[in-house]
């Protein structure tokens, strides 16, 4: 069998998700065909140990229906859809398993490189696991020089090929407490590719039990957060972008509220931060903001500035007239 137990667990979850109900004999047939088994079957006792491990690691329950010829199945598979991390882990690891099992696929699957995840990801994840305070040296975009300070890492998030750490700032939190103003706990977002050094402090912290990652990013389209209330935003999409948005929504609140032969209207409830405007601008001339007027005006400003860039360059490059 494959020596990587985690890979074996993920493989088992993946085939039960794809095939539904399987007997142990059917599972072993698929296991031997997978290229991961080295020609060996999964003994019944080992399989039962896998069931326990998968429950402990992934909180996924593999049950047996004795009335259906002892077929095994995943209980409440819809729970996986509500957990982005588990779904991502299983999908990614299942793909990696298949590539490792078949050398023919090695050069036929191309992954998108995320440079910022290679240096500090493991270090920060380990600090999160043990609630350790880190000292980081960070230089934000537009800053003349780097600064060094402590953070209490709460969560990691990947957006547009960049890893970010959301951390409580001991400095700003304590400053607010001393002044008696502002939030008691200040959370900031740092891009990992802007970090030049990390040191362990040897200190630990107590994570705020009231911190909710989903609520922290509620209404946001990336990593930029805002205290502004969410707004109802309506977009008009044209051409192939309609299907693109249907299959890959700009935001989780997306709803298609009107459809014609040439266009479709999508509704959102979110905070129009710069991340949102970037997503809309990426659709080019295939999307138009209908409402509210404030967001439409902001898009008009972006479009006008872009037109000025190209118009000015065109005029500068005009040949001199005789």
C-alpha cells in the first residue's frame, strides 16, 4: 500500500463522494486500479481503522448499510460543501494522489504558483496551531522602509495568488485600551510576500473566542475589509461573461434576477471595496454596474481614468504634421 496514510484517507473519501455507496470488495477493486495500491488490497481491519482516522481528522463519518449488501457511504456528504477548507484539501490531495499514481500525468497538469506561500506559510501555520506570538518584519506597498512588530496570528487566507495572515495587533489593541477608544481588539491583514523576517518570541496568546473569520470578511470580495454597511449592488452582464459569472460567482451572495437573450442581471449584497472594483474591472466591457449610483459613479471614474491613459499616450505618439 501507499506509505502516505493521509493520501490514503483522502483517496477513500474522494471515491465514496464520487461513487456513493460501495462494498469493501468494490472499494478494493478501485484501490488496485488507482495505481496507489502497489497491487495490495485494503484488509478489512485496516479499512475500519481508516474509518476511525477519517472521523478524527476530517470529521467525516463513513457508515455501513448492512441492509444494502454491506455498502459503505459518507453520512451527510452535504456537510462537506459547507466547509471550504475540507473540500479544498480533499480535492487537492485527490488530484495529487492521481498524479503520483500515474507518471503520464506529471507534465499534463499545470498548477498556478503562489510565490508567497513557500517561505513563511509553514512557520505561521505552526504558530497558529500553538497560539504563539510572532515578531515579523513587514514592508507594505508604498511604505519607504520595513517595520518590525509583534502579531498574534489568527487565520490564513489565499486570494489572487497571494497568501495573507489575519492577526491581532498587540500594539494597537493595547494602545486603544489605554486610550479608552476604538475596538478592544485590532485585527490587521498582512501579505506573506511583504514579510522579510519572522522570529518566534517564546510567548503565547489566548485567542479571542468571539473572533469569527466568516463575520470578519462578511461582505468582502478579497482581503480588504470595511466598517461600511453592505449594499445591494446590481450588475448587467453581456455575452460569454454571463455563463462565466454563473459558474464562478463574483461573491457568495450573487443572484441572477433577470435574463434576456442578450444579457443577464445579477444582484449582490456586499461592501464595494477596492477588491470588488478590481473584480468588476477584470470583466472588461462585458459588465455594467446598474446600481447604486455611488458605485456606478466610482466605476465611471475608473473608466474615465483608463481612457485618459490611452488617449494621452495616443496623442503623444502622433507623428508631427508638416
